[in-house]
C-alpha cells in the first residue's frame, strides 16, 4: 500500500470518527446540526490529509509524489 493511500484512508477514518463523535456529543439532533457536522467532518478530513501530507513530505524529505529527492 502506498503512503498516499494510507494517508487518504487515515483521513477518511479521522473524518468519520470526528463526525460520529460530534453527533454523539450533541444528543438532541436537528437536521441543520447534522448537515453542519457532516460538512465540518469533511473539512476536518481534508485538513488532516493536507497537513499530514505536508508533514510527511517534510519529515522524510520527499517531493510531492512521495519519491525520494535525496537519491535521484
């Protein structure tokens, strides 16, 4: 499994768990709250993917395609 696939799967899992936690935390739900939490969960998943992708490239010294730039 490639690092990009792992990152995408982890961001999806984070978004789903974050959304489920927010829905569980606010017990009496309305339709507007549910829609806002689902949209916020999607944004949180995108931020997770973007930020951890930047960290991964910085930490391991890789370029955008996750290929090593140290040994061309």
